[in-house]
C-alpha cells in the first residue's frame, strides 16, 4: 500500500491543479514549482543546443 497526499490549488490562469505525492501536502506546491523550473531549464538547454 502506498499512502499519498493531495494538494489542490490554482495556477496563474485560474485552472485547478491537483498535486499528488508522498511528501506532506503542504510541501507539494513548492516541490512542484522547483521540479517544473528544472524541467523548463532542461528543455531550454535541449532546444538551444546546436548540432555538431
């Protein structure tokens, strides 16, 4: 059995966000923001990389 926590919130557009994870619910939004920042950084790196 896996116990998960759920946090509900709204994004900047007013759309409902469901955040689900195994960390405490109050930590989910900050963790999600941090992960999303890293994802965007990697995507920018990949798209800006020039082929050899």
